C-alpha cells in the first residue's frame, strides 16, 4: 500500500530522547512542510527562527530551535526525494506559550505540513495538527498554535484567516487549475467583492449571508464535480477539486466564526436606534 505524503512526512517525526547539559528533554515541537514555501516560527517573546526568502534572511533566535531543509525518500527509487522544510528543538525543551508560523511562498503551488508535539518522558500521547494550503511567490499564509505541555491537549492550532485570504486562495486555485473555468472564478470573485463591501460597511448580517452563499456555491460545484468523476463523464465546465474545496471551505468556516452573532443588518439596527 502506498503511503500518502503526510504519512511519509510523519514517519520522519520519530523523536529520540536527547541529553543536554545533564538534563533529559521532556517535550518536543516539530514542524515540517512540503511545498513551495519557507517559513518562520515566532515565539511568545517575539523571537524568531526560520528563513525569509524575500530578504534571504535566516533567523535563529528561539533557544534550542533550528530550521533547515530535509528530504523524504520515496518508495519509487526513480523518483527524487521529497524536499521539506523542518523546524524542531535539538537541545532543551520548548517553552509553553503561543507561537506563530508564517509560511512565505517561493512559487505557486499547494503546500502541506504538520505540527507535532511529542512527550518524550511521559506515557501520555502527544498531539498533531495537519494543514494544507495554496500559496504564490512572496505571499504569506499564517498559522497560530499554543503549546501547553501540562494540559491534556498539549497542542491547539488554527489558520490565521483575514478576509483577504479567501480571495488569495480563490485566485491561486484558479491559477493552478484546481477550480474552473473563467465564469466560475468571475462569479465567486464578484461574491467576494460584495463581501468585502459589507465588511467595510460593518454590515455583519449581510457579510454573514454572502459568506454562506459563497460556501453553498462551492459545495454545489464540488458535489457536481464528484458525480461527474464517479460516472467517468466528460469534465464539467465548472469544477472544483478536492484540495481547492477543502482550503476554501476552511476559509469560509473560519470567517463565519469571526463575524459577530448578529441577525440584523445595518439598516435594521439604525431603525432600532431611531425607536429608542
């Protein structure tokens, strides 16, 4: 059975108890990413470790942490090793707290990766967070995670989703031909134009509605794409791949959670104020 890319990447994350200055490490945090990216990790104190390809600057400020390029051998000897970017702690244990991961594009493509917490001196299990996205040269996609080694759940993580990321992911999906054709991209872009206007007007009710309609549209197109693929019919004019759907739907769900729980539009709220 062939292993998925993430399974092969996970196989690399076999932690060994290291001894440094007479003390054993208790925990480890490792991050690996495959795709056209470099990345920078920033800790709760503002210290950074990683590489910024835009300025060709290396950072090595987080105590005990390192960053570099590695590779995963494939099962097919004729296929080159998979290049990955790695972050981890070679000495000492990572400090508890909130961290950010900024992925910076070196080209257009899909990236995928994993954040893994390993408990080295405990029988309790660690935790992991798997992520996937689309990026282009010099673009930035961010993730936040909290490392809490004394908690039952030592890792909580999420994607940073400003309103601009949905359009970025939509445009990149179209450029990679993970979504098509032009008419569908134009329709979805127009919906985002309206969404951005509602957000600018602070009309959360209409923004919420427009986001829901966007989500329903890509879900409908994805359903039709699946039916066509299953029947092995001629590809539809409008289509969306599994990767593009997963990434865009993740953005939609995150943005919906960020909007206030308001059922009234701006006009209705203004009318209410007039009645006071």
